């Protein structure tokens, strides 16, 4: 009898049946053709950054540093995801969702460490990310941290609010994951293959687990108002952090010597060359989130994500 290779998630055919019985008639529009209900397994990937150039999108420092903001935000951000979901786990009464949350925690833990390696390399190349990272740490360890002084209903409310913020963030990471899996412009530009594999491996896993945070939020509180309120805050804050991150990286880049500044015109030109996500596509994705019948399966393709994970050099090496 044959068995699936270690990096192939196992099918979960029973979850669609159960979800269809518990989703109200006017509830989220779940795309059954895309929601393959896979068991989420962390892949213990490793990346060799020893040959990564400072500008790993050749001759494109702004495009490089726009994507490098991921490395500034994600290590601490995803560790915060993990802490929050571990705190929420005792509130989950659906066994299948509980398994998904555990799988999500495992995958996000690996993501955080994978991006940390790039920060270490930037420091070795003379770009010290610490000043910006300290501000990110303050955000996730102080502003968005759990509250030991809150108990009972107030503590539960604070926890669910943080889960709602994560659901909003995960919407954007699913959009970015879908974009990078469908960005031939990066291949044409000659992007460093190790970095491209990191981005696509991570993007594929974001698409693979894109429903978990949303499903957890609906499980704890199906309120449409909470979903809208947290997105109204999360979207602008993420944009602000990203803009600040790009400015910081370009001003700190020793190869640029403070001579280059990011501009919106430069961003739009890079997006037209297929090196960055288009602003129109991002706006359309955000608009989908505010629809009452939204469900994350409307973002990206599970089949495409799993197909990339089956051929990703890092994921294949981890399976071996």
C-alpha cells in the first residue's frame, strides 16, 4: 500500500461536509472547489543565504527593499500569531478547527525563523535592522500583547479582538502569497533563486492555511461589525508600517549611501514590470474582505499552493 510523501498534506474530506451543516444559509460563501481541506503540516525548511546579494532583485533596490519589509515585520509578527492562537486554543470546541489551529501554529513558527535568517544577513552586510525591529517588537509585545490583568468576559473580548486582527492580516498575506505564486516578472528579472523559493514557499503556505484565522474568528465571534472594525484599523496600520519600513531600509542600505528615496511612482513602475503587487489588485482584495459573504477561499488556489510546495527546493529538502 502506498503512502503520501512527508511534505504532502493529507486530505481532510470530512471537513467540508461538517462545515456545510454548520454554516447558515446566508453565511460565508465557501468555495468548495478550492477548499481542499488539507491537514496543515509545518515544513522544517532551511535556506542558505551565504550568496544572497544586497539587492536580490537585480538593479532594483526599491523593489528589493519593498519586499524586504517582510523580514522586518514577520519574525515578531508571526511569533505574536503563535502566542495568540495558543491562548485561544482552549476556547476551540470544534475538533477539526482545533487541528487546523495547531497546524497553523506550527507553520507560523517556522515562518518566523526562516525570515529571521535574512535579518541576520542584512546585519552582516552592514544594514542594521535593529532600530526598526525594536519598534515592531514594541508593537507586538506591548500594544498587542495579552493582558494578564484581564479575566472573565473582558479577557475573552481582548483575545477575540486580537484574533480578529490576525484574520485581517492573514487576508493580506493570502493576497501576497497568491501574487508571488503568479508573478513571472520575478523570474524574468532574475531574482535570487533562494529568496524566490523562500517567498513562494511562504506564500504557498499562506494560501494553504488562509482560512484558519478567519474560521477561528467566526467560531469565537461571527460578528460582521468586529471584522469590519479590525480591518479598518489593520489595513492603514500595515500600510503605514510598510512605507516606513521601505524608507528605513533604503536610507540604511550602505550600497545606496542615503542617495535613494522610495516613491509611489517608483512603486507603480515596479508593479507594472511585475516586480511588486499592483495597488489596484490590493484594493480589490481588501474590498472582498468587507463583503458579508466573504470567505478566505476566495483568495488564491489551494491546488496551486500545494503544487508549488511539492516542487519547492526547500520544502523537498525538508521532506528528505
